[in-house]
């Protein structure tokens, strides 16, 4: 029987068209369309609405809905009325009793399966969005490399490398799910090509109707709707007037910029220098991200972070950094601009620096005291906005539980006491995305400003913080120094003093923070003085008691974080006084 002789020629023609397209695409849907076509062609009944076709073999809700949409479009184009949707009414079973009263039970409706929409910014989401950039009638498809290139901006995970070094799957593994759900068909050997099926195009349309997608596209159109700037509290940093900012950490290798800034005389009442600032007008520089060369994903994958940042439009400058793991600089378009005005280099350090900690590294640094020392160095750097990125990784749950309280305490202290911004991420890919967003935000913020640069010749390691504080309070909050000067100041820790060694020795005792160590050092200037104080307590039981109470009795007037407890005083006496 010819198609034209069918009882439903128009519906049959549409099913035949989709069957031919599925054959051309080598889609798994060929079997479904063939079954539906044969059953409709053989059926002698004329149907008014596509919903009635569900009684035929091969016709499910999806195919009937698609035919309904096609019929609606056909009616609109030809000015025809759309047939009404059939209302299926099932009579409720009636049971009568001897009194003639009946009772009816409502028929339970089958739950309609929820339409599939992949999770926002997941691998499947990005692949569908990427394939949807093709024309809907296209039969060529995309290769894996082409698809990854267009899909990666819409995914939080990488398509080329596992987000966790201990795992083996990437975002590309979502392709298997899409093929199994018949949303994507693949063809070709050896070079596979991918394209959306008809069902896949329906999913793509549903994605574009979601609020997440509309917000994402709105953000792309409006560059001012960037990620919110971290809520810093500069006053929390400036009120830390404790001399603890003078603690230094020895550098591991001499800095190439170490001699740029002189040490200067140690004089608390010396007058601050007068100078004319170097001005960098808008358009004379670009904001760039600087990344420490030691920021690696794994020993066998050292360039992952650098390459992923470059893919997302934030190609970093790679170098060994004296302080922090990432920061932003204003790089002069003219490399001789600063040198022509008596400064060095072609980069100016901006007021943002990042310290990145994986959870295991954070726990380790809390245990060995590095965490407090790093914060002291950051305070001493003069940078106003410090971001701590804490990256969660898969760890032994027992270890995580054991140190959970210490981690919470360290994070709270960093936020409240130091005034630093804490950013939690679940994996390195999230960290990379955050650094990219920050880079774009800082480019918009700074590239339209005039930067005031302090000439390096007026800076010394002794007057730097005092001068910076004076300028920020009396003239303007925004003052900057060159990158060589910043690195030189950060590397001055090589000239470590006996006082600094003493403080570090004290801080190796659990419970002795930087502030407590400073209180001890104020009373006993050197390790020799401290040991002699314990020896002066005398022998015997009375001497032992005096040793254990020595620090507690001498600091009993202190309050808050500086206060020493008797158990801590005893612990110090055990180390320094053999008590």
C-alpha cells in the first residue's frame, strides 16, 4: 500500500521523514521510527489527534508529543484549526451495597517521567550546549577535539584531565550517558563525529529555558555583572599593630631582587621621606595574573593549572614567587616606562595576593606552625587584600575528623583576627575558574585608574610599612610599589636576627602563638636570658614549682589571646627549664 493511500497520510509522511533522517545519521532511533512507521501505515483507522497513536506499536509519549508539535506548526502555517486533544475518561468502578448506596475509588494516575535536563555546568550540560551550536539540520557533526573546544567554557570540570589526580574520569565520560539516552549519536571510523538526535535537540531547548542558562547568558552580555568582590575588612588588618608583623621566615633561595630595597637604619622616630610619586595613567598598563611555578596539579602534570588558566583567557606569568601563590600586577605596555622615571622593572604590584592551601597542606601547616608564620609574612607585605583559597581534596575521613576542629579554628582566626577573605573550593578546576573571574574583575577595576607608585629609592625594609600606613591614612588608600621592590622586601627574611630565632623556637611549643611568643620575648630578650631565669628559680620541689609558674606569674596581667594558662606555663618550663 502506498503512503498516500494510508488512513493518516500526513502523520505517516512526518514519521517517514524522521525515519530517513535517522538512517542518514546512523542513529539508534532507526528501529523505533521503523516500527512506528510500519504500524501506522498498516492501521486502517483515521486518527484526529497524534495523542491517539499511543495505542499503536512503536508510538510512545515522546514521539506523539513531537507529532503534536509538528501538527500544530502545520495548522498555523496553513490557517487550519488544531484538532482538540482527546480526553480519556475512565469510568470509576462502582460497588453497590444492599441499601443501594455506591462508593467510588479514584483511579491512580501513573506518574509522568520528569524530562531530562543535565545538571548546570556539568559535563553532559556542556556537551549538549556545545553540540547545539551546530545547525539543527546539520549532518556533519563535530569531532571530539572540536566539541571539547566549544563545550569547555560551559563546564566546571576539565574534558582533558581528571579533576582529581587520584581519579581517571574526565567530563568527557558524560558522552557515554548521552549516547545511552539516545540524545547524541556518533558515527565514523576512525575519527568519531558527534551530533544531537531529535531528543537531544529537545533537551538543548529545555536547557535554554532554564533560569541558570538565562543568568549565564545575561552575565556574558553585561560585563559589569561580574563575580562579587570579596568582602574585605581593611580595618581588621590595620588594627593588628602588634610587633608580630616583624617576624620573618627564612627564604629558601636568594632572590634576584633581594638588593633592590636597602635595609635602612633602625630608628622608630626617623622622619618619613618626601617624594614625588610615579604616575601610571589608564591605557599605559594591563593587569596580569602572576602564578608561582610551584603551583602544580601533580608531579607528573606540572603545567595543568597554567594551561587551563590560559584556555579560560587568564594566561599567567609564571615565576618563583617570594610570597604567596598568586598575585596580580600592572604590567607596563612600555617596558622602559618605569626605568625612565627612576624605578626598576616593568611591573607594579596591586593590592591583591592569594595563598592557596589544599586541605592536607593546611592540616600539615597547622601542625608544624607554618600556617601562623605565613600569615605574619602576609601581614608584613603591606598588601591590603589577602585571599586564602582552601581546596578540598579526597582524604582519609578519620584524618579529616581528627583535625576538623583545628581547621575550623584556623579558618575563623584567619577571617576574624587577620581580616583575610576565605574562599573554599572543591577541586583545582574551581580554583582555576575563581582565579579567572578575579583576573577579569581586576582588569575592569584597575585598567581605568591612574596608579600612584612609590619610588623604590625612598623605601627601606624599616620604613616601608610605616610609610605605607601614613600615605594610606593621610593622602589616599591606593599606593603601590614595583614588583622587584616587593620581592626584595619579602626576601629580607634572610637577614634573620637572634630575636626572630628565639620567637620561632618558642612557637614550636604547642599553644604558643606568635603573640604569646612576643610577650615572652619582651620580658626575656634572648634564649640565654630565658634559660637563666629558670635556673634562678633554684633546685628542689620549691624550685620546680617556681619554674612551672614562672611564665604564668610574669604574664598574669595579660588578657585575651595573649593570656598564658598554668598548663601552658608548665609545658614551657618542661622545654626550657627541665621542670
